C-alpha cells in the first residue's frame, strides 16, 4: 500500500484516539471538581504503527481487505487506575456510555496470560466525523493499575528485545515479578478506603481554597482594602489550622459577605434608576 493511502486510512484513527483521550481525561476533571475520587488516574493513547499492523496481519494471516475489521487495536487507549477495584468502575462507566458500543471484552485479570500479563481489555465501536462523513471504527481500550502498567511496559520492551525468543531465565523472572505485582495490588487494595478518604479531603481543600480566593478577589472590587485585608488574614489563619471543617465554615461566611455586597450593589443600581 502507498504511504499516502496509509495516512488516509490511519487519519480517522488518530482523531478517535485524540477524542477519547480528551473524554476520559475530562472524567478525571469532573470527578475532582465534584470533590470525588477519580477511578481514572491517567490516560494515554496511540495509533498502531504501520510496521506493527503489518506484523500482526502476517502473524494472524489477515488479508489486506480485512485489516480494519480484524486488526482491532489500530486505535488504542490505555486507562491507568490506582487500584484494582477502579478497573471495574471504569469498565462500568464505559459500558454505560452512549458514544461507544462494546464489541467484546477480555478479562486478563481473572484469566492471567501465560506471560503474567494482567489487564482488562475492551474493544469498542466509536464514530468519528471526517470530511467524507461519519466513520465507525474500532478502538481497543486497555484498563490496568499503575503496577500492572509498570510490569507490562518492562515486559513489552523485553519481548521487543528478544523478538519472541525470551530466554527461560528472563521469562521466569518476569513471571515472579508478575506475582509480586499481583501481591502489591492486593496489598494496596487493603488501604484503598484510607487513601481515597485522604485524596478526597485533599481535593476538597484544593477546591475550597480556589473558591475562597475567587471570592476574596471579587471582594477587592466592591469592598474597602482594609476589610479585604482583614478577610485575607483570617483566611490565612484558618488555612494554617489545616482543619477542613473550619475552612468550610469560613467559605460559607465569605459567601454570605459576598452575597451582602451583591444585594447592596443591586439596591444601589435600582436607587440610581429612580433618582
Ligand atoms: P502494541 O501496540 O505494541 O501494544 P495478540 O496481539 O495476538 O497477542 P489480540 O487478540 O490481538 O492478541 O489482543 P490481546 O491479547 O487483547 O492483546 C493486544 C494488546 O494487549 C497487545 O498489543 C499488548 O499491548 C497487550 N498485551 C497482550 N498480551 C501481552 C503480554 O503478554 N505482555 C504485554 N506487555 N502486553 C500484552 P500488541 O499487539 O502487542 O501491540
């Protein structure tokens, strides 16, 4: 196939990867803005290289005309989670979405590969808009923990180095490392609730501080410098206590003050209108 033709074929897959990365990354933002723990930690994506596509077609004896149908991972998105439990949550989020349709699922968490590979795979149909109209294509979504990703990345590099002829002693080491990763994921799961609580509190504090600073900035426009300075000092005092409840109380008080100024401004506006 000519280079130009490859570019034309792969172009919509690039769009699909970019769109899906943005959509999944936005889920992180949405969770954080709502003071919620995000089951997604990180998102990445890639379009398979032409070499890799050709190798797969050769290995699986896929004819050229069946490439887009049978090479299901031309577009790939990888979602990294902190905990094993998050993988299920993310898979459910994907199952509920209306902008993609699930074709198949592979659970390498319950059915660990011979190599020691663990991950949850979904093949979804996803539609992109191109200059030739809508194009429905397939995307492989891999969901795994940070620990699983670490193992898979190292193992993938070694597979590449040994070109499928992994020496038994290296394979043995990788298999043992995979067991250790499994144990690590299980161990981390036992402290998941505590870590989630800590992360929720930290996110809540970040959002509260952002809101408070916004309010103080707005007050600068309508209130006296002395009063704003007083409020700012009070904010610093509350912030230093590190007590989330005090910060929430201060946030509410500030809201009331800001509301008072807004009401005053409306009243003055009306008064001016009548004079
Ligand atoms: P890339 O782009 O280099 O990651 P097959 O490809 O024949 O193994 P199939 O049915 O196409 O199998 O899909 P499967 O088993 O779901 O695996 C597809 C992808 O999962 C692989 O893509 C890898 O990314 C990952 N994967 C599967 N098994 C392993 C493994 O043992 N070790 C590692 N590190 N990754 C694995 P590709 O094709 O390798 O391409």
